C-alpha cells in the first residue's frame, strides 16, 4: 500500500503545481490588462489619429 501511495502523492503534487501556476498566470494577465487600461487613460494613447487629415495626399 505504501508503494502505491508515493507515486499518487507525487502526481497530486505536480497537479497542484500546475493548477497554482495557471491561477498565477491568470491573475498576472488580469493585472497587466488593468494596468494597460490605466496607462491608456493616463497617456491618452487610446485615441487613433488619422494621417489622411494632415494634408497628406494618398
């Protein structure tokens, strides 16, 4: 019984690490998306400037 318990514990620990990494990746993407929105609001980079309106002929 002890022989089977050790591989199950190793697999469970690896699954735990994968789930923990996935949660951390999701949280980091949420933080980056939020910071990107805040940065666009501060810098005003969300506005798209058309180049055609500046007297340039295309």
